[in-house]
């Protein structure tokens, strides 16, 4: 009897040890990846220097006792009758700064500067490298999300085994669109990573502030973190109000509405949230004379980019770009790249609203289809009211932020972290609880489906994180890119190579078309160290456009009445690309470097071109020879 009692006492300790070992292992793997992802593009950390990053400038300004950044606007800019006019000479402005009363301000949220950059400046006398700061914010946000997940599982009395728990934690760390932010780090990514950090911290505190044994201190922390999230991304205010409503609902269920509204718990949350709101309002008033003005309309940027236009006409393109826009999927690692599309690839039927700003994107459902399960995340009441409320709060926060982003006229892939992270959390937690509450074939089926969804999400996020917005690893470290790509390319046809010897011989018939189109004939590689040969019609005939990374050469000829032969060759020994038409050399173009796999030699197609050309050549092509060595 004594032995049995001892075993029953040690069993929970053993379970906790396995749980924390699993958490520590996954956290270490995710942390190492975050570090590698930031360093992989090749930008070093400068620890003892005055840096030019926008958050470094803001932190330096705060440390100096003022709210503007310590950069003097150009006198020529200040002399302009309307310095915010997009037609003003771009060389006079600091792009994406807010100009007001003769000073530059940062319209991006101040929270990252308050949390990291100003304290670092005051303590060390130097600026904090922005690339290191995003590691802190991203990894801290992941740890908060993990802690919130473990608490929600406890509230639902769910006890996942180590394998299931590891899968759930990996989903939180690698499916939420954060890997994409780590590839290219600038002020935009830092503001979004700051919002992710604060919102994850808010959910962590809220989850610990409800249920048996909760303390008002946790709810104070939740209110403060929701307020700090607004200080990073103003539209996170919706998440704060939804959390407030959820807390009132939960307290009213157990105490009655009147008692809930007078409770210490609600006061703790509301006071902290309001305090952060007042601080943000004072900050805005001191800068722009208006507590609700974040500086967006004083931003120096392109047409339509210094305003927030909320409108029904933006919902369809917003829905398409935020959720559905397909990536470019190719056979060569990293396989997935953001791409540019018209809405449903039909500009005639679905024209974009005037001044609608769009960057190359990949819809969230391609990146993390797991979020489709988020609406089904709330669980049956028998699993715990508190867990249900937490899942509902996070899910509704994700939906509210998504709706706001869809309603604006600005669409960028990096914005997706604002709602994908919350959606992934709701789906991971809810499905994890359902798996734990199932048995037999249903448990196996649910567990396998969850693992497949998370496995796909991890793969897609890592691939897109490797490519990033500008393929900086390929650009800055081509040898590393080729080495890594060859690890994941067992087939020789898919293995990229630096400076391959290439020869392509074609017989081409050209359609009789008037000027105004731009069609691909040959493309080699993608993005950096790539090459494209286009054909344009002219009034007199044809123009061949030979386009390399750092040069563009053309050759014009009359429109041929019969098919012609075209030969394109690249010699790695001379770094010279030559174009011959009907046996005569017409272009000899020096090329610094060419990086491509055999499968990336496209004839009559240019799948990676972002809208400059027609996708396919409309004439006819017969391939006579294609070699790659």
C-alpha cells in the first residue's frame, strides 16, 4: 500500500518532467532556427555603433529626452509647400518617416523602442542591432504562446503525450508566419514582431488570470500587454476589447453581471489596459496635437500610402490577398515564393480600387491551412468554461484583425502575422484538446490530420522564410544558397549550380502583333543572378530584350516572314552570354554570375516575373537543343 501511494505521488512529477523536457527541447530547436534565420542572409550584428535603423533612431531620441528621431529634415524638404506630396523628390525625404513641425517622427508603434531600444541605449551607450531585437521579440512571443497553450490545456484537463505536445509546440513556433519576418528585418518587421510578442504575452497572462487559483496580478499583466500590443500595431485594440468582453462574460457566469462589473479582477485588467491607452494618447498628442493621430497621414511615402482607407470596396481584394492569393510554386528549393497576382487573375472582372497598394503575397490559407480549423476550436463545456473562453477570445481577435486588414487599401504579406498567429494558436489548442479527449480510431485520425496540417504549415513557413521577400540568402550568399538547396534536391535536374555552361537552340515563329506587349522567350533561374530574354513588337518589327541582373541590351530586326533560329549560350569561363539570330551574333552581354538549376531553364515562359511580361510566349517554339553542364 505504501509503495502504491508513493507511485501515485511521483507519477505527476514524472509527467511534469516529461512535459517540461518536451517543451525545452522544442523551444531550443525553434530558438536555434530563429537565430539561424536572422543570420542566414549575411547581415552582421554591429554591437558598438550608432546605427541607422529606424527603431535605433527612435530609441536614441527617447534616450535623449525627446519624441522625434535625431535626424534633421532637409531644408529643401521643409521649404516645399506640401512636403507629403508623393511627387516631391525622393532624395529629399526619409522614406516612411512622419514629418511634422520640422521634425521626423516614427509612425510605427513606440513599444519596441520602449521595451528594448531605449533601455539598451541607456545601459550600453550604443544602439541595439535590429536583427538581434527581432530574435528577442519573436522568440519571446513564441515562449509566451507556449506558456499560454500549456495553461489552456490544463484548464481543459487535457494531457497530451510528449509526441503530440511536441507537434503542437512546433505548430506555434513555425506555422504563424514569423519565419518570413526573420529573413528581412527592418522597421516594418520589428513593429509586427513586437505586436506578436505583446499579444502572445497578453494571452499568456489572461490564461493564467482565469480559473482556479488565479490572481488579479495576472489580469493586470494581461491588460498591460494588450495595451502594449496597441503600441506596436494600433489595430490590436480590437484584440484588447474582445479580451475585455470575454473576461466580463466569464466573471458574469460565475458571479453575476453586477458583481462582475465591480470585481477586482475586471478592474485590474481594465485599469492596466486604460493606462496603456492613456500613455499612447499622450504620446500622440505630444507629437501631433491629437491623441488619436499616430502620424500615418504625415508619412512620407507613395500615392495613397499615408492614409488608412476603410471601405467595403476593399473587402474582396483584401479577402483574396490575405487568404487566397497563390504563391509561385516551383520545382527547385525552396519551392515556394511570394508572387504578384490580380484578384483571381482577372483584372477585367475584379479591378483593384484606385491607389490600392499591393506587394507580392501568399495567402494565409496557403501558408497555414491549419487556421481553417480555428472556428471549430471552441470545445464542449464539459472540458472547461475557461478554456472555451480563451479559445473564443483568441479566435475572435484573429477574425477582427483580419477583417480590419481586409477593409484597408493596403496589402502586404508581412501583415499576415497579425492574425495568423492568433488563428494558429486557437486551432492548435482546440484540436490538441479534441485529440486528448478522443480515443480509438477517432484519436488516431484526428492526431494524424493535425500532424499533417502542422507538418505542411512548418514546411511552407520554413520554405517561405528561406526565400523571404527578396531572396536575400541567394543574393548575399549564393554559395550557401546552392549548398543548402542541393541538400533538399536529390534529383540532378533540380540542383542549382553557380555559373553552369548553358546552350539553348530554338526555332521560333513570331505572331504578327502590334506594339504594346512584352513576352518571354527564355528565362534562366529566378530573382538574383538570373537571366531573361523577352521579345517586344515594334512599329518596324521585333526587339529582343536581353535582361540580366545588372544590365539590359537590345537588338531590333524586321518581323520575319518565316521561322528563325535563336541560339542563347552562356560561358562560365568568359562570363559572357551571347545571342545569335539565324547564325549571326547580335548580342554579347557580360554577366557577373548566373545561378540556376536545369529545371529553371524555361522556354516561352517566365513564371517568376512579377507582372512585367505576359506569362507565355504566344508564338510557336521548337526546341532544337538545350544543354546544361
